[in-house]
C-alpha cells in the first residue's frame, strides 16, 4: 500500500510551478480549481490531483498529463480506461487542514481521510459535539469523552470521524451510509500511529477491514483497507513539489496564475 502527503500550507507556488501544475491536469480540473475563492482551497485541490497523477505516471511510465480521471456517483475519483500497470490499482485522495493525502492499493477497496485537530471558530468543544450527536454510537461517545481534557476529547472526536470517513469513502457510498451502522473500538496510538482499531458493522465485528491511523503535525490521517490488519506498513511519505512527477512544460495561458495569485490565502 502507498500513502503519501503534501503540505499545502507551506507551498507558495511560483508562477512556473503553478503553470506546470496546471498543464499536468485536465481543462475541466483547471476550471474547477480556478473557481475556488481562496488560495488555500485551490492549492489543496491541485495537490490532490498532482499526487494522483504523479503516482500513476511513476507506476506506468506514462506522462502525468495523459491520464483521464472521472468521479463516480459518490464523488470518488477513478481512472477512465487505465493502462495495464494500473488496471488493478485502487486509490483515494483527501485534503483538509494543511495537507492533501493520497493512498493506493491493489485489488481491494481503499479510502483515506485527513483532518486537522482544531476547534471551529466561535464555538466550544461541547457546542461542537452537540451538532454531531447522531453520528456516533454511545460506545464511541464514551471513548471520545473518556478524558476530562477537552483537547483530548477533540482529538478523540477527529480520530473517530476520520475512521468513519475513510470507511465510507472506501466502500464508495459517502455519508449516505448510516454512520451509526459502523462502530469503532480504537486501539492505542504508539509512536504516532495505530493499526489495532477494529470496526463492527451492523453490530458484528468485521475481520475484513483494517485501519491504519497516523497522527502527524496535529493532523489525523486514516486509511481504511479491505484486507486483514497489518502493522508493518503504517508509514507516511511527505512529498514536496519537486518530488512530484509534474509536466515540465508550463501552461501557455499565464493568466491562470494571475487569477490564482489575486486570491486571498484563506477567509478572514
């Protein structure tokens, strides 16, 4: 299994970097990215697409701009007519906080989710939790609130949320799948990672699914894989722009960078 991340908050793309990135993706993808109001969101979306295409290119040997990507009914990305080396590859992408993350496997279902452990503006932990009561079982809420420390509670909340998100992304249903149908019993995080969390689906513990959690830079990154648990591969590769396989030729339309560069970084 492959799992890598790109820290978008520290990426300050030069004109040449942004135009090279833009020439790597499709026109439809460029249009969608240009519609974001803030640089933060545009960079996250761009990074997610570059992580996917860079991986496909390295695995197949084809240029990264040649792959045709589409989304299914649930919004999950997939390759249209993948070349031979990618025929059995499954993958998923997520972005939130300061990172875009990508995970891939072979001949199995996979989902990935990332969240930054932070409290939304102008609210308390308990007010935040009050809006999410229907998303977790009593058992999960007991685990989330197992400490009196609200920072710890918030961390536990995002652990459980990433677990649920990664699972529903893996099965391709999105949040239409009733989140209370899946109940997690989390394992301890040791050395920044955990591979011993288990899930019960409709009340029955599943042996088919494994979950690999990483706590990195105040973010939680969780991968759900339909395969027996393995604790030998809980690794995360942090990539920078120069590590990606990106088209060397920049987009000719230089106004694409001007539109991006005129945006604010984030709200406020």
